[in-house]
C-alpha cells in the first residue's frame, strides 16, 4: 500500500468564489501542492527532478465532488501515489471535512516530461520507490469523454503572466478556470459541479490566445462538453457533470 | 495605539509567480484576509456589516516592497486600523520574514459603501471602536500620481466569474493583476517592483471589458504609469516604481 500524506488547510476568502465555496481551480492547486509537499518530504521534489532534466506533467484528471468546503473551513487534503507503469503514474487525492466526511475524490494521471525536448520520458524506479506505489503493467484511461460536436459558446482567453508556472507553460489549474469561465455568471452561480473528467493534450505557452468552447447537447442536459483549442490544435477536452 | 493583529502564513507554490516569489496580487489578498480575520476576531466582520447594509471598499493602496518572500517561506502578516475620519479608515499592513525583517509595508484607505445605493456611507464609531484607532479630522491622500499622457501598450481584459467577490464587483486584487499583466512577460521577469501607488475610482462588474494601459515616459524610466478604463470611465490609476 502506497504511503499516504495528509495536511490540514484552512480556506481563506481568496480561494473561494462569490458563493464563498472553494473555487475548483484552487481545489486543484491545493491538491497538487499537497503532492509536492509529499515529494519534498520523500526527497524527490521538483528541484531533484530538474537535476535529472525532468518534470512532472498532468495528462488526466477525474474529479468527483460530493460537496465543496466554505471559506473558513478547515479541511484535510490527502494524497498517495497509488501505482505506476512504464509511462504513467496514478495519484489519488481526497478532501475531507473536520468531521472526516469525504468532500472530494480525485484520480490524476502524471507522466514525466524531458524538460529539454518537451517530450514524454519513461517513469524511473528511483523516482517512484520512495512513494511505495504498486508497479503495474496496465495502462488506465479516463472514462470516455463525450464527443464535442458544435460549440454553444466560444470564448477567447489570452495567456497571462501569472498563468505560467515554473515549467514555463500554462499551469493545469488555469485550463480548469477557462473551461468553467466560458459557461458564464448565471450558469456558474446556479449550478453545482459533480464531476470533471479532463484530458490534457498539449501545453500552452505565454503569448498564445486560446479558445475555450462548450457544448450543451440536448441529449445530455446535465453534462457540458468542453474543449480548449490553440488555433487548430486541441489542447484539452473535458466533460463536466452537473448535479441534478 | 490601535490593536495590532498578526498571523503566520507559509506560502504555497500557487501563490507565487514563475520565479517562485509571492505574486503581488496574492500579497494583497493575504493582507486583506488578515484584516478580515482581525474584524472577525473583534466581532465586526463582513456579515455584521451587511446586517447594517454596509461593506468595506478600498480606495487607495501605497505598497512598499523591500523584498518578496519565496514559495515555502513562513512569513508574518500584521495589520492595524491606525486612524479614521468621517469617511475614511487608514489601515497599515506589514509582512515580515521568519527573522523579523520587514519585507513589505502597505497603507490602505478604506471607506464604507451602502450596499443598496452603492454610494459612500460615513464611518460609524460603533464599527471602528473595537480596533481602537485614533479618530482624526485630517484626510490623507496618496502621494500625487503622475499624469497619464499616451499609452505605450493597451490590453483589454474581460471580467471573469472568479474576479467577482462577495460585494458583487471585481475584487481589488484583480486590478493589480491587470496593471501588471499588460507589461508583459519580458518586462515582468526582469524587473522588481519597489512601490505601487494606486487609486481605485470606480467599481467594475461582471460582463465589463476593461482596458489596462501603461505608459513608460522617458523622463521617469523607473516608473510606469497605469490606468484602467471601462469605456470612457477611469476605474483606477497607478504608478509602479521599479527597482534600479
């Protein structure tokens, strides 16, 4: 069984949206922050990885939300690196409230990027061993993402300086902000996210102007289908499931 | 002497820019969060204010930066409500590093907004008394902001859902992101902010598309002059002083 790492966090107002609930892009930053703290704790942090010319990138999220915590709530964020195969590492995250109720459960797929060539590198035993994950052959894929046919709304977003992380590309949490923001005020204020199924396909750099589109297909009224395009290149796609 | 309130904070990666230093918009969120905690501690929080039909708004900042802390640093954020007159409350903030060195010093002017009319309301004794500020007659103004003549660069920004706070307008920290972002990657990566002198003139709402412009006048090469316009309305202006 992989090593579990947990930390408590009290949510400040600025991690919330106007309904005072934790904003989903921040939820994902919190999760990743916790996994970075585990990596540092085990002596295999990003600085160590960069000495090997490598950095972790995220290829998939499956985010399941029972309930989002509020401003001022103290939550526990937990994570473990469950398993890995030649190219992918599968990490789990959980948020629990102060009474131990599960708020959020996330499965995230990571892989290693060669920082010089910007290409995928194979996962090395010495990087993974400290987390005590299961070494597996199987490659897991996210559940099927429903096809995107025709945009209901398309919104352009220009990459900002603060969108860029130390890997010199747009941070994954920004894609989630772009996916959600295009839905607009009325939709976001009156709907609750149940699940986000998300594939990252391509990195986005400073200077790029991307288009975040969504489709609300009549046959799946509680699922919005999303994609982020950089000109003709698909950078990410998602399905967002909304509570009934 | 006004009551001082302090709290410690360890900076997560997601509050930093790509240089791993605390991002200035987040610095301001941290400061305001600390003053909100002091207000809650003294029984005069935003919920209490809203029962009176009031909310605090910010009209000016004078932000002086000696050095920005890094990801992982534990800092102390302190604040006190120094003084107030009929319409304005003057609050001080400081950031200190773990050795007690001052990193940042901020003076912020607040006033009360009538939430229904969106107009300025006079400051009431019962709201201020718990902070033990000095009651003064004098009205302080920020140092003169250099006039804005001709934009060097103008960038449009569309208000996003997460830019809106519980007062239902764009949060003050977002103006600071817009001021800085228009300067672009190369400028921001190679220059350090020394001081930001900032006046807020007008609230901005969801759906607005504002223009953030800056001017680099040859006679003041270490000061950029900024303004945010919503059509023909000046919403905020700033001077940003850069370290030599």
